[in-house]
């Protein structure tokens, strides 16, 4: 089988999901598989604007992003939105269209809505005959992910599946697989040895503070309140934040930049304070980490919070000064902590990658 796994590099989550599926296929099958960033096959200007506009909106004008997110999800506007997207993608991603047609993939697995629209349009026109699998990377679902011609949508949970059914997708087209995460997040490790490797104290409640790949949010204000905890702060691409926090030289704060060992940081942590991105949540669930959310982007991230509340998972809506109090409750009450872990484990989907791969026959 010839397989394309494709994402778009607007936010890290779509890439991480694609990498998890790609690595799973490489490890467990003999299929010919390639991993591609859709934006690499778009015009230079489109690629640059796509990334920069997204970052600007979520970091500088998040409520404007939330407004666009709401507008684009209105059912009665979908015919116009689909037409405009078709025109935009036709003009700006001609190389991607040509690549999908010429390579004649048996399966195309997509972790972003932009290649989903393109592949579905090509299939409707008869230019490709690939089996199309769209991997939705949030717990809530937006209509921008939907396209006529997709064979299977894989989703985070049964809740997500039911919403897809309500907005018109047939049940047999939906697989409640979970969001794919790398297998290393679910591997059992020697916590004591790992803490020693990372230079951490062993018997101190450890809090992981993660900013998302862009490194945005009131991170400095949060860590200033976290006395009595061992804190790991991941600053992502925000070099200024990394330098500012490092200069404080606080013994209980371990400041990190862009990391490639998030699975280890999650394994040694007792709780996580994070932005509610779909992949971050899924990795934390698989790692059995209680979650406290901050600075949710209006739209997909507030949607994720809403779904997790249905399952009794995650604490949100806290003022910065209240986060420490919530962590103190987890630290001081073993029963409350175990209850949180039980709910977390119930929603975790460590086998999501294998479930998705099972679709490839």
C-alpha cells in the first residue's frame, strides 16, 4: 500500500498527530508511507500568510479568531464557505493538488482540515481514488473539518462522534478512536530513575506548566504563585520568556525551551497546567495527568474544555491566583487526586494510533 500522512504546520498539534500515525505505520506495517506538510506544497505567500495570520489572531486578537471560528461553523453559510475554500485552495495549492494526483496514493490520512478539503475535492472530481481518512485533532468538532468524499472520520471520543452525527455525518463514517499520540506517552517508566536523570527532587509534588508551541499566556504570573511545588516550565518557541524566567534562577523552577521529551516531563509530573489544545490534552490523558487549563483560545480550545467538562475532567476558568489553590487540593487530598486520575484514565485512548492503522487494509 502507498500511504500519504499529511498535516499543515499551523500549530504543533496537527504535526504531532501526523507523526504519531506515520511512526505507527512505519513500525507495524510494511506499507510505503510518506509524511508531508501541506503548506510545503503551497505558494510562498500563502504559506507565510497562513502561519503568520493564525499566530497573530490567536496571540494578539483571540476574540477576533473566536468570531471567525463561530462564523465559519454556521450551518446556513456552509455552501458559500465551501465555495470560497475551494477557490482559495485551487489558487494557492496547485502543487499539492498535482502531488496527490500524480502519486496515486492508496490511502491519504489527514490531520488538518486544509488537505481534507483538497483531497475530497479531487476524489469528487474523479482525479484520485484514494481512501480518505480525516483525523480530527480536537475533542469538539467544527464544520470546517467536513467535506463530501471523506471515507472515515476518526474522533477523540464518543461525545465527538455523536456531535458529528448530529451535523449530518453517517455513523458508519465515524470511528471513535481517540486522538493519536506517540506510544512513548503510554510506556511505563521508572519514575525515580527518570527524576534523577532530569535533576529533579523525588518526593516533591511536581507541576508541569506548558505554554503550547507558541509560548503564549500569563506564564510568569502563574509560576510566581507556585510556592511549595517543583515546577517544570516549557516555553516552546518563546525565547524571550525562556530568557526572562531563566534569569530569575529560582531553585524550584526548571525552565525549558522547545523540548523533544514531553513524554518524560509528563511522566515525572503530578499535574499539568496548560493551554487546552487537543494534542496536549490527549498526551496528558494517556500520561494520566490531572489538568488545569489557562488562556484558552476562543473556538477550538474552549470547545475542548466544554467536552472535557462533560467527562468531569480538567479545571478551567481559574484566575491565575486560584491555580495554586487547586493544585494544593490535589496535593493534600489523596482521595480527590485518585478520583481525578480515574476519570482521566477513562477518557484516555493510548491505542488510538493502532485503531486508525486498522482502517488501512
